[in-house]
C-alpha cells in the first residue's frame, strides 16, 4: 500500500502542482497571442472596410463615367443623324441642282461651240476664196508689173514774178488723164 500511497501522492502532485503550473504557463503564453490575434483581426477588419469603401467609390465613378460616355455617344449619334438626314440632304440637293444646271449649260455651250466652229470654218473658206479672187482677178497679182514711167523732173526757178495758178503748179506733178 505504500506503493499505492506513493502513486496517489505523485498523482496528486502532478494534478495540483505540475498541471496547474503548466496550465498557468500556457495561459501566460496565450495572453499576448490573444492581443496579437485581436490586433490582427482589427487590422483585417479595417482593411476590409477600407477596401469595401474604395470599391464603392470606384463603382460610383465607373457608373458616372459610363453614364457620361453613354450620354456622349447619344449626342454624337443624334448629331450624326441630324447631319445625315437634314444638313447633308440639303447640301446634296443643292449640289444635284447645280450639277443639272452645269450639265445643261455645258450641253448648250457644246451646241453653240459646234455651230460657231462650223460657221468659222465656212467663213474662213469663203474669205480665202474671196481673197484669191480679189488678188487674182481685181489686182491681177500674177501678171507682171509694168515698168514705171520716168519720173518728172520739176524745175524750180529762183525768181518768180508771181505765184502761178494751181493747175500750172500741179501739171508736172500730177499726170494728166488722157
């Protein structure tokens, strides 16, 4: 029974002293870790809260930018449609009307040019014929030119009693018609 008493005594010592002491030490070791875990938990909660807030800010800004882009796209489409349907249509009709006028004027000018050119060709042929006829028949251009009569010698007198009559003055200069 000494052995049983000794085992009971050792068991009592182990439970009351060794295990109590180990439990106390484990509690002491756990206390700073609880603070670390609490601090870590608080820090992660702060980070999570900040991330949620920033995500909401980003989503809000992205929505605003998306709305602005949609509004801009809508404005551009409206302006494009307005230009295509109103402004461009008016300009196109003005250009088409001017094109028709130019084509019509061009055709009229072409007819007038052809008529003028034909008239000019005929007139040139007629003028050539008239010049040939005048030079050959009227001027007798192909005939030899007769020699000139000798030049009249005018005799000037240094003393004149009176001025002669005009016929006398001109008789040697202008040949008489006979």
